[in-house]
């Protein structure tokens, strides 16, 4: 009989992340959803579910990112005021870094509706995780809008929301 100390230990996230690349889009969505359901039910720690998200840094699917963002934002609101809040903001921004660079602020020719939705969701989430580059760009778009310039309708809400969340009294007065 083998002693348990001889058996390597694996985290839920480590095991699942290994196989996540083989899953369909729906399977990856369900994996994220189920991981956070296990957190809510107390079967795994939030840290394990967050570790799993690291394996999704190269994900491109809107539905998968929508699920990831939903859970990241839930945790962000729960951690507000806790000492882990600032490190969590950094973690959230880092998770979203690759996809936000991929979608960028500019539409591409023949862009799919899914990419348009992905851009708004990812950039808003990254901005709410206090990414300075995203906030600055959103504030620039807001200023263009205030001066009567043309702003893509898909970015207008993003620009207004992030400016309201991060602006000063002068910006607030413009609302």
C-alpha cells in the first residue's frame, strides 16, 4: 500500500487547466461556471478557482470571458475594503491583459458582433480593475464626446462609465 505522502498533490485548477484547452467553447464556459459554483458551495477555495483563470489568459471566446468577468467582478465587490482588495485588482487586470490588447479600442474591418461585445466587456472590466491605460483611453474618448466628436456607440458607455468611476469633480460636473 502506497503512503499518501508519496503521491504528488495537484490542485483542482492545475488538473482542470491541463484539459481546458481540449474543451469546446461551451465546455470552457461550463468549467468556469462550475468552478465558481464549487467555491460558492464551499467545495473548493476561491484561490483554486482564481488559479484556474490563469489558464484562460489566451481565451478568445466572448461567452467564456463574460463568465470570467462576472465572477471576477463579484469577487471584486466582495473584497472591497479588505486588505486583499488592491492585490486582487492587480490580479484581475493581469488576467484581462492579453484579451484587452487583442480586442483593443479600435474596430477592425468585418469584425464579428461577438468581438464587439467582447471589447466592451473586457475593456470595462479592465478599467474597473483600475488599469491606468484603459482608464486614460476611456477618458480621452469621453472628452472627444463632450466636444461633439464622433464616438463609436459601442465605446460610448464604456467611456462614460469609466470616466464617472475614475474622474474628478470637473468630469463629474459634465454629467
